[in-house]
């Protein structure tokens, strides 16, 4: 083999090594993105589990949510506690919207939470009214995709619908 042939063979081997390296980096990036999405979704699930644990550990809050679910009138302290709970839910839902916008969570996971917003607002009519009133003060939130399923107008339970 002459030097020219060896040089050409060396260039071919080098080019193949570069292509192989690029394929490996692409695979690593795909795996890192999947890990990042799984981590973000796990974090969101942990946040919601924390909300549920709070209710389970606090009989007074559980009783308050039963009262809210029945759409009963709340005293000022109950209204303040529920407002704090609703604000936490709202902030969590905003975070989910932001995570989806940035590509940090899957479309399927995001659709699940869009349905959760709707179901939760139907379960707690006072929450839906609070969210609707909040849109009057912060209309930029009304257009967010995660809130598109918030029921409008008078709310009924699924049994009444």
C-alpha cells in the first residue's frame, strides 16, 4: 500500500469515527432529555402527593374541603385557609404550564393535568369561581392552555349535568 492509499484510508477511518461520535452524542442527548422529563414529572407528582398528604394529615382541612365541595358558605377563617389552598393549586398548575411550554414534561402528562384542573374545579365550585374572579385581576392567565377547561358559568355536579 502506498502512502496516498494509507492517507485516504486514514481519512475514511477518521470520518467514520466522527460520525460514530456524533451518533453517540445524539443518543446521550436523547437519554438526558428523557431523564429530565421523567425527573420533572416525578417532581410534579411529588408536589401533588404533598397536597394530598396535607389533607390526610389535617382533619380540619379535610372537613373544610368537604364543606367547599358541598358549596357551603365559609366563615372568614375557612375562606382564608381555602384561598391559601387554592393559591397553592393555582401556582402548581402555573408551574405545570411553564414546564410544558419549556418542553420539560410530556404532552400526555400535561393533558392529564388539564383534565385535573377541570375535574377539580367541578368538584369545588368555589375554586372555579375563585379562578374566574382571578382572571379579572390577571387576565394573562386566562389564555394559558392549562386553564382552558375551567368551567364557565353556573357549575353543576356531574350527576346534575
